C-alpha cells in the first residue's frame, strides 16, 4: 500500500491557503534548482481556489510570473467542442 498522508481541512479557505503554500514552495524549489517552474493544472474549483490565493499578497509580490510555465489540462476524456471542456 501507499504511505501517502491525507490532509483534511476545516473549510475551503484553509484548503486554499494550504494549496497556495504548497505550490509556492514547489515554485521556490524549482526556481532554485532549474530557474523555471512548470505546473499542469486542471480546471475546476481547485484551480479557482489557487488563483484566488496566489494573485493576492503575500504571494503576488513573491512570484516572478515570467518563470512560470503553465499547462492547462483536462483530466476528463471529452471532445474539445464540448461545453464541459476546459479548452474554452
């Protein structure tokens, strides 16, 4: 079996803060190691929570957006023309 910890949060705000802190920690490590940060994100509520947090202080002034390589992915198998597609 996997020995992966499971995190639980009291509410969406606590989850959003934890997610933003985790992504910014990964960003910092990637910049120090490779000089760039690549991340693939699906659409939906997690992406909305993350962007709401990292586009405000204290994260906003910490992030050099020119070092980001953002890939938007869809974890569902649907046609690009579908109204449910994240492609739009």
